[in-house]
C-alpha cells in the first residue's frame, strides 16, 4: 500500500515564495490534512483543491503557519459545504485552540454559544496511543521540543512515515524513529541562522548518513534554491508536488 502526500506548501512561517508547510495525506481512501496555516486556503485554491476534499485535519501545534487558515476552513466547510470533518488534536491543545485562536472570529456576535464540535468531530489524541483513522491508516503522535513550553507534536503514519511538525534539532527523537524502522523522515529545516525553534541544516548534516538518506526537508525559507546540492543525501520536498511513499499495512490495532 502507499501513503500519498501532497505538499500544499513547504515554507517557513514567514516565507513569501512558499506557502505554509502544510500537507494533504491520502491513504486508503481517506484525506488527512496536516496543519492548515494562514496561506493554506489560497494554496488549496491555486491547486484546484476544494476544501471539502478534506476528511480530517491534524494539528501539530498552535502557531499561525499551522492553524491560521482554520477560520476560513471551518466557516466554508460548515456553511458552504455542510461538511463536518474530523479534527485530530492532542487533548491539551483543544481548549487553547478554540478559546485563544478561533472563538473571537467564529462566535463573537453570534446569537448562540458556538463550540468546536459544531464544526468538527473532535478526536482527542494522546501520546503513546496510536489511533486508527480508517482501517489500514494509523497515526501516532509524539511530543516535540519547539518553543519553550508550547505543546507541539510530530506524527508517525503507519509506523513508517515520520512528519516532524516544528521541532528543534532532537537527535534522540530522530534516532528513536530511525530505530523503530521509520522509512521516511519528513523534517522541518532552517537553512541558515541559529536553530532556536527549528532544526538547522548544519545540525541535520551531523546525523549519520544512514539517517540522512531517509530525510526529506521541508518548512524552509525563501532561499531554498541556493541550498540545492548542499544538503548531503537529504532531499527537499517541493511545494505542490505529490509524493507517493510505499508502506506496509500497519499491524492490527489492539
Ligand atoms: O523565539 C522565537 C519564537 C518564534 N520565532 C519565529 O516565529 C515563528 C513561528 O512559527 P514557526 O514556529 O514556524 O517559526 C517561528 C520563528 O520563525 C522566532 O524566530 N523566535
Ligand atoms: Zn512552523
Ligand atoms: Zn511553530
């Protein structure tokens, strides 16, 4: 079987040549959006993808390049398409996501109190508890170290494809997913400067070659092209491209 990933964008938070680093994953007939940032509605439009192709959305963390497109997504899906997708979100993020990031635009002035579950079937996720989205398509989240104590999560799909979300360079995390036989590591990458909240290219280049060969770089800045040929065996994911990753069917969920 395969996991197909279309990169809706591959840019860092403030990149202007690239849309926000968000990805549309297709597996076993289900389409899962990973993050939906400020630029995601425009990127989807440019790709000719109507918002109702999305069956579910997973949120890695609450920075706007990962969630800034939700107001439009929620209003259009509910009132234009009449669709209520699933929302996969770590339990601790649910309240701040609704109360701090969305409620002002989605409830203010409404006659009745609005709640997140009017827009989504909310599926709370927990670290260490893999979740079967549909038969044969499984996700598992792990915490990442991103910005101070802000909760943020990476995701492993079908035990084989690791998607970092946003994280500082965390060799222990990378080695652990390598050792549990993840075949593909999609990793955010800051090409220059200090890696205060992201892994830098220089840091990723210190990993053993056997790990670098599995790494696909994403969430990069506007100067990506000047780094082509300077990433060792690591490859860049390209915006709007679809990548088809062969995977094994996951072991049956318990
Ligand atoms: O201490 C800080 C906190 C944040 N930032 C910027 O804000 C951005 C938020 O989205 P991001 O997590 O993709 O990237 C972050 C950085 O670009 C920073 O440079 N230093
Ligand atoms: Zn980001
Ligand atoms: Zn972030």
